[in-house]
C-alpha cells in the first residue's frame, strides 16, 4: 500500500484519481482540526518502482521479466481484457512483475534478519497454491 501498488475499492490500480483520494484530518496552524483529501501512497516510490525498476527488469531480461511476459500473455488471451489497449495490459503486467519482486524482497529480507516468514496471502488465506 505504501508504494501505491494496492487495489483501490473500485477494483482498479491505486492512482491520483478523485475517487481514490482519502479524507484525512490534520491540525491547522491556528489549532483547528480540518480535513483534506489526499493520496495514500508515496508517489516518488511508486514512480521509481514502476517507471525505473520495471523497465530495467525487462531490458536486462531478468527472472522477473518472465513474470511480466507470462502475465501479459494471460491478459491478452483473457476475454475480460480483450478491449483494453496494449499499454493498459503492459501497465498491468508491469505492476504484477513489481509485486512479485516485492514478495521475494520481503521473504529474503525477513530471512536475513532472522525473523519468521509468513506465507503469501493467496496461499495462507485463500488456499491457492502456485
């Protein structure tokens, strides 16, 4: 969620669109509590992950590029995503690839710190095995 890779309540990728903004309360200079609408993620981090790291994985033909191409082929052949543009499917596959990287980063980091590693949500809660 912090990187903006979560899914918004409308089922779309998190963005700066009006329907994805959240109301938050803050203390103004004059001491009054006010509300404002704002984003819930770090836009700098999201830009670096999706705009720099993702294309780097594809250009270097890394292991994560296999996640990208596999997911993009599934999107192309799925009837639900037929009407979407190629760029839309590219962005969807790029987000998926970065999410897989973050899962692997989390697992390895926890191992290095000597902390317990819990299973993925799909495996633990939904009983979906890969």
